[in-house]
C-alpha cells in the first residue's frame, strides 16, 4: 500500500509543480517513478559499485540520491547530458557529497566519448535520444567492467501511449524520439553480451496517455486545462494498479564479457 501512495503522490504533485520543477529541480512524478523503481532494483539484486555512469543524467538527482541514500562512499560518479543548465545544477548538488568523486559534463549520446570503465550504468529515460541504439551499445560495451550491472528504463513502441492519433503526436515533440521495440532490444542485448536479469512494465500507460492528450489541448486552449483537474485525480487513482503493462520497461542487465 505504501508503494501506491508513493506513486500517487508523485503523479498528483507533478500536475501542479512540473513547471516549477523545471526551474529549481524539484522531482516530478516521472522522476519519482524512475527513482523508486531504480532503488528497489538496486536493493533487490544487491548492486554495489565503485564507478557509475549516468547516461542522460539531467540534473543528476538519480545518481546523487542513489549514492547519498544508499550510502555508497568513495565511488566515481560520472554523468552527461546535453542541457548545460541541468549539468551546472548537477555539479552544484554533488558538491555536498565530499566522500565521492562526481563529474557531470555536457555531451550528446550520439557523439559519445568516454574515458573510463564502469561497473554500474544508469540509463533512465534517455536511450530513445540515441539515433542508433545498436551503435550506442557497441561503444558502451568497450567501457564496461566485467559483471557490470545496467539499470535501463526506456519507453517502448509496444505500449498504448505511443499509439495515440497522429494529430496529437504531431504536437508532442517527444514522439520524434527513437523508441525501440522489445524484440529489437533483446537482439541488441544478446549481441553485446548483456544478460537480462529482470524486466517489468512500469510508468502508467493511462496517466501518460491522458497527459499527452492534455498537452495537445494546452497548445490549443491553454486555460481549458484547468477544468481538467478533476480528471487528473481520476486517472491517477485508476492508474495505480496495472501490474504487467505500463508506459515503459525497466531492465536489469549484466555484462558478461
């Protein structure tokens, strides 16, 4: 039950604070969902590491909170993102954790250059920004230590939200991303010696579809969205209980060199 309240709080909070979160870094519902499941998987598989790579790190909250809350000391944490403001915020936040070495920098996933090897990699909602997912994993493989663990969250084409009407998709920039299919990922994982330890659907198909439609309405009649607030709560409650289907997929992968 605590899990459901945790998720519901994040969902409802995001409706009113997403714009504020973009400015000062307050976690929104999507962050809470990803962070909750990531920590849960780290604990479930007793993941430990000395070097962490955060792919598409945004403001660094995921990797920073993992190190802080799970009490990992004396570790190397590196992350990259294309948004310079997010990177500056990540470096500012990480300054307080003096027991570990943090380095966040600007870089594009499609022109990736890494200088270290890692035994833990986070790829949370960033893989779809790669124009060639196969090439990304081919390069990443060269920077993985033996038995490296990867926690990957990615929206898939195999879900309901992606199947929205085209006139709505056209108004939502994120639909131009390179969303992979489940079968495509399984082929890539096998090709680059990444063993799937666990996977599950998460993320709330209903709420994400509703929010996408609401986004479209906002582009046409901005103030009409205020009248949709009661529906926010309705979909938030309705979306608590799906177990096997969601907006995206979480994978736990292990590199077997």
